[in-house]
């Protein structure tokens, strides 16, 4: 299962509300992943704050006062553990490089093979989570000079599985689904924001949602601030 939520703001007037909006989105997805939750907030001063822990999204967001956070972009994840332990190290978002956040719903069948290749290149891992393998692979491609779109395209060629990924940098917001697209994703676009969630119900509390362009993405979609 797992649940993904993301929000990049185009209207600076919404920045004081980012934490509250993202909290509501993530809590609405709580049934998709009760094991752990995490949030990453991008601030205008260049700081990226990542908070994640064991527990459902309502508990984690309350414990760390996520609703009070200000910023221009945020990513959230609520996890149902299926292939690795329930610990903080296995929580999303993964931050494999400075300013890069990755959240994932799905599974990769050949993650162990790709992990060994990355380890031979000297890349260290914090967990045995398959999602971290994708995150580290993307970071390696970025470090070698790929832009985000190229890095995600390369990842899709290297890792086999069913997935929806939300990947962010300080200036980019990208959603990538495998060709079968069996892992849910919905995007809403307005003049004030671009929002993504695993289910539409997580978007219903956003301002102006009734006038938003709402669609289910296929393949790779990227936005640059």
C-alpha cells in the first residue's frame, strides 16, 4: 500500500500554510500505511528539514508539529512495511543527496542486484529497503551529470517493478509511474500549487481544489520552479 503526498507552491501567500496542508494530506492517507511516516519541508532560506519516525502519520505529524512548518515545497509518506523492518532508518523520505528527496509506493524485484552494483561503486546504504536502492541510484545519476528527468528514466531501465515515485529537489517536482501504473497517483494543478497524492481524498482540503486540473499521471511528469 503506502501513501505519498507532495505539494509545491506557486503562490508565496500559501507558504505559511504548507505544513498544515501537507499534514492534512498525509493524515487522509493514514490507512495506506500505519507503520511509519515522514515529511520533508523545503524552506526559502535553502534549508531542508526531514522528519520521520515509526508511527502513523497523525501521530508523527502531531509529535513533531509539522502543521506549524512554513515552506514552499513539501513531501510526505506513510508506510506499510512489506519487505523490510519497521524502524526509523527504513522510513521515507530518503535523502540520498543534498536537497534530494525520494518517496515510493511499490516494490522493486531486482533491488538486491542493483544494490550490489552500487556498493561496488562505493555507495553506502542506511537500510535494506528497496526504496533506498532507487533513491541511491537516482542520486548517483545526478552526481554523474544527469538532470532529474534523465536520472529517473535511467532508474526505470535499471530497476524492475511496480511503483509510483515522487522525487523532489529544491527546484524540481517529479512524479514517475511504471508502465503498468497499478500503484495509484493523482495530480492537481492550479495557479497556486501542484499537488500529488496516492488518492484524491488527500487533495479535497486544498484551497481551490474544485477549480483544479485533476488527472491521473502516466509515465514521467516533471515541473521546474
